[in-house]
C-alpha cells in the first residue's frame, strides 16, 4: 500500500484516479479548491495560496491540479503561466515541509508545440509560445531541478463520459469534446467550429490515463513518459462523430481565422517504454469511450 497525496483530486482525472487507487488498496489524501468525498482524507484548498495545514506522512505526491481549459484559452490567457507556477510553488513547499521525496507531475504533450519530434526525455529547449505550453514546460524544468525521484507524464487529450454532462462554457474555453457537444445540443440547424476542420487530435480515455498513473505509482521508474492512444481524428471527423452520438443533423460552418491559435499537430510517437510497464490504451473507439 502506498500513501498518496493527490492535488486536483476533484478534477476530471483526479476523481477517476482517486477511485482507482483506493480500489487497489492505496491510501489517498486529496487537495482541491472544489469539494470531493472520495479521498480517505481531503483538504479543500486553492493551491494558488500557501497551504499551512499539517498533514500525515506520504510516500509520494501526484500533482494534477491545473488551470488548463480549451485550446483558445490555453493559447491566449497570459495568466496561466503565473497560476501554474504558483500552484507548483505551493506543492513544492508541501513536499519540502513534509519530506515527500517522489513526485509525479501531469504535464502535457503540448510542450512539444514548436517541433515535430516527441522524445521521451528532458525538453531540449524552453521555446514554447502558448501560455499553457510555456507554463507546463517551465514546471517540468523546476521539478527536474528540485527532485531526483520524479516522473513527468505528458498525455494527449483525455476524454470520457463525464465530458458529456453539465456542459457550460464560452466557445473555445472548454476542452474540445464538451465544447462541440454544447454547440451541437444548442444548435437548430448550424454549428460553428473553430478552425478549418483539418486539425487533428489524439484522444486518450480518462481510464487509460488513470491506469498509467497507477502503474507508474507502483513502479520505481523515474523520468519522462509521453502517453497516447490509437484514437487519432480530425476536427471535421470528430464533429461528425459527435453529431451521430447526439443523433442530430446540422450544417457545419468552419471559422478558419482561428487556425492561428492551433497548436502543433501531434504525430504518432513511440510508446515502447509504456508497453514495457505493462500499459497500453484499452479504449480504441471515441464513441465507446464517451459511453464509459
């Protein structure tokens, strides 16, 4: 049994991971600005502010808390960098004070937005241009310099059934699937889609992401892990799939001016290191994943 501190425990990935770790016999303490009742021990706290509470001893910290939003928000909200850094500073303070030596950090495959290679290793340069990618890349570097026992996980776009519920956000400021579902459910005969439809995304199911975090938690491995699935799809294809999912017919109107905010297209990258851990993505269908 591991004693695990999870930040962002009430988030999309956090809820799934807390449930999985408890099912496998681990003790979980969660920290989140939003309330949750799954963790064995929980502190409701915004990590943008210092955390002063005394907490029990833990074997490791999994830092999931993030201010990530949709691609437009991630590309234009300059305060993302400062917010991600402030949260990491709070986490570093907790780890130092409580002598937590191992950290697992949820980064993003978007840190490679300036190149077409995706090495499973330290970033060669901090040359990212979007606020979100710059923030994640900077946090990676701070963690590498602060811990010898660290894991940095860079997933592609995760998705799941939870994204089909409680849809409410400004266009471009939610993740792509809930953003499109909200437009489809609100539309009469036409939906507007940002970009020209040629953009491609790799989607990985939230359960597969959680399974990887659990495996890395139970392993002594350290280093960098880029994770993906075999679900790669264009935004045009995604929109059509979601229209079928909602049993709805609408005209699709593209807004090509938004292509200037489009991140680097993610190409299939090697995942042999993940397979060696006994992990592979099990969800291979977008619609199947949205139903579970």
